[in-house]
C-alpha cells in the first residue's frame, strides 16, 4: 500500500516482509529524493493498509495478522513518523 501526504512532500509504503513503514521525501517533479528521517518505522504484524488524515499530521496503519492499528504522528518538516497520535 502507498499513501502520500496532501502536501505532496512525503510518500509512505508498507513493507509487510519486514513489518515496517518506509517513508520517502518527494522532490521536484515528483521524484523520490531519499528516505524520511528515521525511516523505516516498525509497525505491527503484516501491515496492509495506510491512511493519512486530512491535515496530513497523522498516519494509521492496518496490521493484518495481529488485527491491530498502529498510529503515527507525521513531522511536517522531515516526514519522520513518531508512534502515537498527535
């Protein structure tokens, strides 16, 4: 799964093989210019879905194999994910 912030500054993708979320900085022309600060971020077992809130300040991850949600706040400058709701 892929999610992009409304500001088009950051892209997040699930990595179910490693139970992580990988973040990328979106550069000029839509190119991926590198990882976000602190990427990858650990999540639950077998992440399969992502959703970013309308303010672009939080990310929710659906973890299929343990039937949980993991919440992160998104740093608007670096894209770093911090576990927990803002």
